[in-house]
């Protein structure tokens, strides 16, 4: 798409937003209902597209993509009346008589840029929040998931006019053109490097942004953990979508005394969940493209592989892989893995765990498997991270009742449910001052009595 076309879309959306047609809650509800109906109608087509891009099964496609978007729409339909209402707050006595309230208002024209790893979910979830809050949206899905991007484009164009929701496909050229436009809000999900570029471009217009990035999310397992259950849950969360999940456990920090038992259970679970020949498992996905396939293969040290390590360049599949005796000097620890490779490091004390987490970039997620309340409290209180789980992995993002987002290097801002509505809303602080009484103490000439009254109320 040419720069002039993109500029025209943004201008048309600005004009449409200024008509006020997106403001009524009834209009927003109808928009969400149309999207939900379209998702249900196109469920099979969505599954086929996601499978073409990432090799996911229809089961996983619904569980991790379509179903979660439908759930977010359901939350918004149930709560939008309350979320969009003005909220009355107490008024200081010095401002008597008046009514103080907070008025949620949409930003206007928003830009939503999404990644390839969960191409439907990470495009439409923020779109649901943006539309519920009363905005228009320009949606830019990833060029690395072309089949799903095409389905998204077809669905959205069939139910919304471009002046309300527009889809821009393409690659870097389109991204650059979009970021040169003046949006009222930008929501970006993707890599840290691109996130920096988005933030830099947004600063030119002082555009507020949300950045959903990533990082090396640690999975801590101490000696009090239920090791067999921990292994089962870790294997599920790590190798889901072939490890191409921003909140997947990136590495295990295991207490040295139980490391051998944990790794044995993980090896058992990999076979149990993915079979003796994972590369032949039709429900096990693939790496998105050759570039990422080769990068991930380059992180695998054959001498440290406990299970897995095999790959097929023709199908872009890499076996669920566990690596032992890993140190921070290994290449696998030098970047976010974003693939089905799980390194195991050890620790001897919880102080060492906390220092390790603190010494590296703040992760998007942190997981701890433990029965020790003291260890759980210390790690979750003393370490900085986006969000996480105790005795499980990944599932904290699958709810509309909690915000999902990063901190520091792993992102800024959050969304899902109320948090998503708030992200795409500006909260206007309003005072409705009555006219039947006007207290004189704030006006000049100042008097001693008024000074005393001011001190009485401002304390």
C-alpha cells in the first residue's frame, strides 16, 4: 500500500471519529457482536490459515486464538455499560458545591501492530478493547503470517467500513509509512528492537503507546515443588506453539538437589505429550520461517542435549529439546529463544535466584514451582517482571479479569478486560461546579479570615 493511501485512511478515520458515531455504547456493542458472529462463522477458515502459517492443530487454534478473542468480546459485552460510565468521586470541601467525576473517553484513531506468533489473538484482542472504548482502528497484521493476515483482512473488511476499521497488509515499507502518520494511540506487540523504533517514531507526535514485548522468562523450581506435576505443566507451556510464545518459560532455574529428578520427569513428559517421534506428530506445529528455524537450530549445543535436538528443514520442525549443564555463557542464554529449546540452570539458594533475575533484563513473565510460601513471597515480591504464575505457566494471560503486560525491557502498559478498555481510554477528570453559591475565599483581595479558612480545609 502506498504512503498516500495510508495517509488517506488515517484522515478518513479521523473525520469519521469526529462525527461522534463511535461514542454511543450501543454502536460499540453492535461492532463487537458483528465481530463475534464473523469469528464463529469463519472458525474453520481461521484454523486452516493458522495451520498454514504455524502448523497449529484446529484444537490449539481455537484454544489459544479464536476462543480467547471470543471470550474477550464476551467480557466487553457484559461490562461495557459499566466501563463506559462516568465514575463519581469525592469532592474536596474547598470546591463546594460541586460534583467531581471521571469520564472515560476514546483517544480517537488508533494503530494496532501485531506479531506472527499468535496472529489472530494478538491482532483482534487489542482491537476488541479499542472498539469497546469507542475508537477507530487501523490494523497492521504481520507479514510473516500471510494466510492468517489475509483472513483477518477479509473478516474485518466484510463487517466494518474502512473509515471505522481498516486493515493494512504488507511489510516494513507499510510499517514505516504507518509510523509516520499521526495517530492518537499506538498499540504494538512484537520484538524489543522494533518496539524501540515504534517508541521513537511515536515520540515525534507525542503519541501515547503500549508496548507488548518479550524477554527471557525464568521458570524457577525449588526442592519443595511437586516435580512430576511441574514437569507436566512446564512441557505444556514451553512447547506450546513450538515455543513461539512470548510468555513461554525461556529457561529453568532448578535447585541443584532436585535437578536430575526434574529433568528426568521432563523427558518423560515430552514423550508422553508429543510422542516418540515429535517431528511426525500432526498436532505439533512448526517454526514460522527458515530464518527463525536456522536461528533456533544454531542455539542448540548437541553435547548438552538431554532429549530432542533433531529437526527437519523441509517442514521447519524442531523437536522439543531439553539442554542440561547450561551456563550464561552459552549462546542459548544470550537471547530470547522463542522456540522449542529449554535450557536448565541450577541454583543453591533463593538469594541466588533473586540475584540472577535482577541481574538481567526484566522478563515479561516469571514462574515459580514451590510449596514454600516464604520462597514464593520473596521471589514474587523482590523480582520485577510483567506477570506470572505460581505452580503453573502461561495461563495468567488467558483471562479478561487481569491485565497482561510487561515492565521495563519487556514492555509498558497492559490490556485484557477492564485494563484493555482503560488502555484505549483517556480518563477526563471533571468538576461540575454549581452556580447557586460562590465561596469568596479564593478571590483577591485576600483577607486574613479567608486565609484561616483555607488552612482549615487544606490540611
